């Protein structure tokens, strides 16, 4: 009996500790959160844990072991994820953050992690892999390119060189403090990287996206292109600039429903108030 009590006590401590480990995920201004855990996959739908933007799988991407729980894996040929048009988010591109885990090894071609382009020279939002925006160049081995464009065609783009193409999990955070002042930070594995800016047009006027954002490929004005052979985990979008400490917190934190042992959990008291939710 005493031994059984000790075992139960240890289990309780482990459960409490596991919940504490994952208690640091930033919730303020969080508008989208895809954990890609199997518990969030219903048919071809992947639930957004904020309740705002459920995503649709196209071409049957795989659900695999991830950095935390499960992740989504794209084959680089014919599958991707539609994140919807993220209605209401396009107008927030002057000040936002995204963070996620990525695993890829492909450096043979320019591919797209995610992208949406509006008709004409208007709204755009993207991360391209092995691509540069320097004149006369497109493919650039090992370069990761981050791009925003407003409704008037004014662009703000940055790129980094970082060793993320090694088939290991890496955490990336793109923090845009003020696009109109050409101000952003890019973190890889919790550390800010040296940035080279390729467009600094001070974009200012934003509207909603015309076409859905595709993850695992590019949505170029309604055409699916540049499929990316990569795996992604814990993809989150915020309508604020995360601090460095918040980036670090997210790097060591899974989504609450992604904790150890896949325990059944509740978000607690959730209030939908337009964007975001409250615990």
C-alpha cells in the first residue's frame, strides 16, 4: 500500500511538472495556433486551437513525430495546408509575430514555406527557403527570405543565412515591430540573427488577403507553386511583436493540448472576443 502511494505521488508530481513545462506559451494577442497533434486532426481538417482558423489538408500530408507531440510533413511534390485567408489578420502586417519549428534538408531549389499573393502588385506575405531577393538572383542555397507587401505594392523584406537545412528541428520566430519603419527581428533557436534587408519601401496600408495562405507551398494569386519538402510543428501567429523572452518561452513550450502523454485537457474558460482568446 505504501509503495502504491509513492507511485501515485510520483505520477502526480510528474503530471504537475509536465503541465508547468508547457505553461509558458505566450497567449496575449495569439490569433492562430496549430499544434498538428493527432488529437487536432479531424478528417482533412486541422483544428486551430484558438478557434479562429481551422486549416485544410490538401494532398494528404503526413502527421509525424514532431518537436512536441506530432508535426505535419510535406512531401515537396503535391501536398500542402490551406490556412484560410486569415480574415482580419492582413491588416495587422505592420506589427505581428509568428513562430514555429521546422525540419528540412532540401537546398536544391527555391521552395516556399508559406505564402499568399494578391492579384496585381498588392498584398503579399511569405517565407521562402533557398531564395534571395537581390537583383538578378532567385535561388540562393541556405538563404531564408521573409517578405511583406502592402496594398500599394510597397515591400519590406529581409533574409538570413542560418544552418537550418540539416534535417534537425529548428525554432524560428519572425517578429515585425514596425514594418512602416522597416523594423523586424528574426530569431533562430532563440538567438537573433544578422539580417540583410532587400526591400525597405516602408509599407503602411494593409487589407485582408485575397487568397488563402498556403503552408508547405506558395499560393501565387490562386496558383499553387514551389512545394516545400519540410516538416513544421507548433505554428503560431500573433498580432503583436513578441519580446525576446517571449520567443524563448515559446521555444520551450508546446501548446497546452500537446503536453506529455497526450493527456486529455481543457482550455479552461475561453472567451472569443474577435481575435484571440482568454484562459
